[in-house]
C-alpha cells in the first residue's frame, strides 16, 4: 500500500483511511478487530473515528468506536504504528450541539484520549463549524492542545470554503495552529460541494483531503451496481438519493472502466479518487474482512486520462 503525506504535516498515512463509524453499531467488537487486523496486515495505518460514534444506535452512548480502537491498540501494542484521527462532536439532528469552545476542548481531548487508550491524538478535527464560537477562540483552544503535546495536528470536517478560509486567515494572523486537513463529503455522485470552491483552497494552501467515500452502498462502496445494492441500516437513504438517472449513468461508466482493471465498480470509484493528486486518503468503512479486501483491490490503481474523462462526464454536475 502506498503512503502519502497528509497536507504539509509530518504524518505519513496509508492511501486508505479506515472509517470506524460502524464499530459497535453494524459491526461487533470482534468483527471490528478482525477488520482492523486485516487493514494493518495490508499496510494500512490510518484510522478515523469520532466521539459521537455511534450514539444514534440503541444502547450506544457515543464514543464506543474509540473505546474499541483503544482496546485493540492496547492488545496489539501498536499505538506507535497507527495514525489516529478523531473529531469533536457536533450533534446535528439531536438536541445537543457541541463545538470546540475554550475549556471544553481540553476536557474533550482528555476524554477521547482516555477512551482510545492513548495520551495523544495524531489528528484532532472539528466535526462541524461551531456557529456560536468565534473562529479565533476555537483556534486558540486547539492551539493550546497542540502546544501541550496532546494533539499533533488539527483538521476540520464539513466546513464550507468560506469558513475554511476564515480559519486559515485567523491562524496566520494570530500565529496559531492551522487546519492541515479537510474531511469533505466527496465521491463520484457528490462532486460539486468539494470541487466548486473547496478543492482550489486545498490545492493552494496544501491541505490534506480525506474524503468520506460513502456512495452508493452506504457503509462501503465495495459492492455496488444496478442490482447489487446491499440492505443495511445506512443504505436506504442512499438508494433514494443516488439510484436515479444520473446515478445509473455513473454505474454504467464504472462498469466499463472496472472491466479494464478487473475491479468491482466500488473499487473503481475509489481508484477515481486515488488518481486525483489533491486527495490524500479516502475514508472507507467495512463490516467484514471480505468487504475490506474488495476495497483494497483499488490500492495502487491509477486510471488513465480517458477513463477519468469517461467517469467525469457521466458524473458531471451543473
């Protein structure tokens, strides 16, 4: 598996980032550990989680994914080999909404580190922009964590371009740690949000991009097609949003390109991301080792200019 530098940081991460939203939800702890073992055996070192995972599941208070990862790292003795990324929760859709306020952030990191069984976080991200806290206060709180050695680098998730630029400007003006990564929703079926404004910002300022590659199968893009969309707790809404005329055109193009590389359509969709220089590591989830291995077949695959043009045309946005 190839490794890439995350933006301008000193972190070298695998070209796959393993998403762990499903730990303790649609994957048991035993299944989760099997998937993480297989991921590391394949050369992966980059794990993404969040303190909210998986609070929406019955009987899950949140933070369960972090706890599972922590127990796994302790049992394997491999914390030094793992690049651990997590996020401070903003509970959109629930009554509670928390951003990164001064004071609360330090408590949050200590809680996250304890849950994951570690004394530092490699990449600490704000899950959503906190509309109630000025950006300079958010950045000062994060900068304190970096200076204290509790966090190595900071990033953001779900930020629009104007908020990302506001944050970069504030960091430069005030001499504070800056966002070195962005986690956008970006894939063949969902391009405009990132490409319209965020992509040139990331290219210009050397920001690592770790997109959420969740189309259209939901928890993993590994096994997709017109007649092969899995039933899962996450897939129903995805079917309604993406299995339409444009979605089927994308699937047809994926089928064509996939045959040339002996890949599944889902692995080909990942190869489309890998071929773009702006992308650092797509976040890919898996509930089983078999599902993970199918996605991993895209590792090292780079599409030709003609294949990229074919997929881009089929997935063009207005």
